[in-house]
C-alpha cells in the first residue's frame, strides 16, 4: 500500500509521522511506500480560526490529486488541528482518507475510558475533538487556561521548538482536567507529543497521533 501524507502542518508533526511509519514498516518487515506533499501551517491555522472549511478542503483536494498521480492509494492529514474539515474533505477526496478521529474513538472504547481531557488548538479543545468521540465525555481547559494552551500549541506547531514555558502550560492544564474527573489526557495536537516525552507530567496520556500512525500501519 502506497501511503500519501499531507505534511507541513506543522514540521514537527510531519517528522513524527514519517519516523513513526518508518519504524512500524520495519517492524512489519515491509518496505514503506510513501509520498509526501507540503501544506502551509499558517494558512491552515487561519482557516481553522475562521472556520473556513471550503478553503482548506480545496487545498487538501489539490494536494491529494498530486499524491494520486504519484501512485498513492490513501491519504493522511498529519495534523489533528487539520482534521477540522476532515468529513468534508473525505466527501471529495480522490483517495480514501485515513481519519484520526475514527481511530481515536475506537481506541478509547477499547480501553474503556469514559471521560478524558484534551490539549490542542482552541477548536479541538472546545469542540471535544470535533464532537467525534461520543459517548466519551471530553473535558477542555477552563477559562484563560484554554487560551494559554492554544497559544502555546500554535507557537510550537509553527516553530517546531518546545520551550519550558510551553511544557509547563500543557502539564498544568492536564493536571487541572484530571482534578475535574478526567481519566487520561488526550494529546490532541501532534506537536504536543514532544512535551510529554521530556519530563514526567504525573498523569496518564493518550497519544492520538501514535494511534493514527498505528491505523495507517494497518493499511500498509
């Protein structure tokens, strides 16, 4: 199976998916057939903030035609924030879309989780990951903590460089949601993963991007 990746949104997330797929293909004893195209992170973030679904879908569709011409047999958006328009994209995509939200929802059900918190963009958090994890209850950071997590995430996604202040913001928001009844915290922004690889946050996390990569590996 030839995998098509829409990357660039952001650079650290693209690297995370690429390395993860290389590792899983090697473990399976399979050659990795993969083609990657680049989408612009600031453009995506502007469309996300403005809820401009049509404009982002048009970008994905154009890039997917390029992947199809290169031989790809499915397409992956390497951004959780970039899934804000995934349903509309799936309707017009010339290739099957490997949807992260479906994979995460199935994983939560398998693990028996009924209440989780989420860290990511303000849209991901406020919408409970686009409302696609039902019947699981999804908590978001409260008050100014939501804006602080969003700002830390967006800055990290664009730069690819994690700061101590950003890590502290994520850890603090996660602990607060655990105190409100969350059983685990969803890493709802791929670039956030690095913050949780360095230092003990003190609570269980669900790595949504790794769940997505495992789903892509099944296509391989």
